[in-house]
C-alpha cells in the first residue's frame, strides 16, 4: 500500500477518536524517554478528514504531544480509505511489531465485530491471536472485553486469573468489586483464586447470601486486617476459615481423605479426591507391571480391609 508521507500538525489530529485504537493501557508514558532521545523512528498512520484520524501509532502521537512537539511526519491515508482497511492496517502493524496482551486481544475482537461476521473473526482472526478457531474462545475474549477497568488492570498485572475474572461477570457489580478487592489484597495464586471463588459460590448457594455479604463477615474482616500476617498467611487462614465455618462437611471429607491416603500408601495405592472435593467420593489408583502383580496388590488391599473390619 502506497502512503503519502506528510508533516502533520498535532493540532489537526483528532485525539478523541479511538475507532482503530488497539492498545491497553495507554502506551504514551512508556515512550516519552525514547521520543525525547531519538524522536519518532516509525511514522504513525493517519487518515485524512476534517481532522486527521489516528489509524495506528497513537502512543507515539500522544507522547509527542506531551513533549511539546508541534508537528510529526505521518503516513497519510486518503479520506476515501474504508474503515475495515484502516483497522486491518492497525492490526497488522501492532501484531507484527509488539503483539497483543490478553485485554488487547479482546479489544481486537470487539473492534472487528463492527465490520466482520463472527464466523469470519473466529476463522481468520482468532488464530492470529494465538487462539484455536472456536466459538468458546471467541466468547471468552468477548467476556474479557466486558470487564471493568480495574479487573483488566489486574489481569495485566498477573494478579487475576482470567477464567475467574470471566466467572465474576455472572455476579452483581458489588459482588465483583468485593472479590476483586479481596484478590488485590491477598494476591493468591491462580489456582487458589479458583478454589476461593468456588467456596464462596458454595456458601452463597447454601446460605442464600451474596458474595459481598459473606466477605463482610466479622471473622473474615479480622483476618484481612491483621497486620501481623503477610498476604500468603492471610490467604491460607482465610481459606481455612471458609472451609471450617461455612463448609464443615468439606473439612470432614478432607480429613477422611488424609486418613485413607495414609492407610493405603503403604500398600502402593493412591487415593484421589474429586476436584476441590466436589463429590463425596474418592478414587483408588494402583500401579502394576502385569496381572500377577495386580492380583497380589488387590489381595493385599482386601486382606487389609478385612483385618481392619474385624478389629472394629
């Protein structure tokens, strides 16, 4: 594509228009020192109009404006260039130079939905973003785009599990805010976030209470405000409290599992619970080289069980 290179006054650029912006968060502050030192190496792309419309390079233009530049050499597209072509230019420049974070990938999907049918986005755009072409992934990115700014920021900071974030959209704003506040304070691992949310959901269903009201419980607030505990200690104490106070049957299952695992480990057998102890049942795993060894291990297990049964 042939671009016209032209010196463009920053006053003639419409900075309020974000039609083709695919960046989150704003990148201008990260570019200030570079622009101040060497200027703009790669010219931004704009489209002619009553005012120039930014196609790509918003961060460079905003940084230049912050530094007091009066004009910038830009690649200029004619006003008749259609929106989809402009969006494709923005997409290609960004994906080939710096790539996209998860929130930006959601933004890409949102922008292309203005011009392309969902099926075409799934087939042609998702693979470019590192996702297999499925409606499930398409819907996942859509839901990431629905998150509030705070949640998006936490995703990029690595302190919010993306799948947990999407599940939180099923709850009212106040519940989401309280859970986000909890995770920002405790900074639990991704797996622990999932476990905490599952516990909170179970309590919510059993007691018919909102997530926010559960988190206002006095004992929970005391744990979170205890200055003697560091975040990992608070996380484990909070998690244990949830299980002990609100889910006593779950704690009993865990104790039963611990005892079973200890009894059968000496016989070379492994006892496994269901994920997060969702079911009141366990599975037994045996390793064996051949059928003879399997028979021997099963016989030993049965003998152990019969012996314990007669002793009781």
